[in-house]
C-alpha cells in the first residue's frame, strides 16, 4: 500500500484526497493552505469558530495534518522524513517547492495542473482556455521539478469545454476528472513502472493571473461573452454607462442576432429593466444581451431603477 502525503487547498485538494482513498492508498499526512497562511493560534481559533471546507473534509476522514509554517520549512521537511511517504501529491499550491522537499518521497512528488500541458502553464488556466475560445482542455499529472508546471508528464486526460461553460463549471468538472485520474495513476504506480513523458517546450504556453475584465464592444459578441464566462466566479466582467459601472453576469447573458437599425459597435439597441438586461451591439454585428448589476454590491438593489431611468436605446456604452 502506497504511503501518500497530499498538499493543497480547495476543490482540487479535496478531490486528490478522495481519489487517493479510492485507490486504497494510505494517506499519512495532509497539508492545507491555512496551515501556512495563518498564525497557529489564529488558525486554531478559526478552525473552531469558522472552519473551512478543507478543514471539515480532513476531519471527516480523520486524516493526520502536518503542522508547519510552509512546505519549504525545516519543520515540514522533518515531518516528511518521519512520515517516509512513497508519493507526494500537490493540488493548487502557489509556493514553489524546493528540491530538498520534492526529493524526499521514495517514488515521486507529483503536481496536478488543470490544463493539457505544456499548454496553459501558470495560474488559473480555467479562465484562459474559456477566454481564448478553446474547445478542449484537460488535467495533467506531472513530476515536480525546479520550475512551475514544467516536469515530465505521468498522466493526462482531455476535457471538453462547452459553449455555456463558466470558470466555475469547468473547474467543477476538472477536479472530478482529476479524482478519477489520480486513482488510476496511484494504482499504476503501485503495480508497475510509469515512464514519464518530457514536455515539448516548443509547444508550451504560459499565462499569468487574469486581468482586464472590462468589456470591449468593438470586439465580437463571442469574445465579450467568453470574458464574462471565464472570470466567473472569481470576479465579474464590467462595462461603463456614463459614470456607472455595471457588472456582466454569465447567468442570463446570451448572443442574439441584430434586428435593429443600429450599426455602431457599443450601441444599446434594447433593454429590459425588470430582467436587468441590456442589448449591446458588438463589433461583429451581433447583439450581446447582458444580464447586469451594479458592480458595487451596495448599489445592486437599485439596478432596476437605474436601468429604467438612465438607459436609453441608441446610447453608447
């Protein structure tokens, strides 16, 4: 039975735990982000008063937690050596893991990345694959080396991207896929030798943290719709109307044909205050019907009033 240590946070972290248990491996230690993020006293208080989903998940399976201030600390290294793991699994972790740590497990230290590496290295590929109009993405399990997302690949699985996908829905499917892949990978590692596949650097792409959420109606309706879907649920795309900033929500937003007399991109061709929608003509001649709210949360109760009083057909946003 493989002895496994799991590092991470969020849905990918908990699905790695689930997949490891599915493979009948022994989880000898887990390390969640909160252990490194908070002072030990504050974290213990938080765990009692407002426990995270990660904390509750770990406790539900009575898994042993590693108590350290980070993955590269002497305390963490000492704990790893004592646990003597065969495998380290990492899911969602921003800290670069040093060689002296990832060399400790007897078999391998493995990271899971939510894209088909070597494409879309970097943070939040969920956002970028939707933003760039990709039709497929995937999940990759690779060896950890001294750089981000560059290690040799052990397993991959492709995932279809649907036209209605948001960052949220794509992530939900991806982490569930990761659960199945890690289960099979651990079974294979316990029974056989897997030859890692070196990544093709000439095919690699890297994207940094998402930014620039403002809609540009000179671009196509599809490009703007992709931006709206891609950033949800981490943030909201937005656009300006006079001095107001309106957020664009993926639920209720759709692309329509232009049956109006207007031809200039950015023109409001129709609106519905009750449904909180504004129809805006885009650069490709199609209409983006946007389900909107005031960007500032405390203004949101007044969105209907604002739309009914301030929005006019023929105005430019």
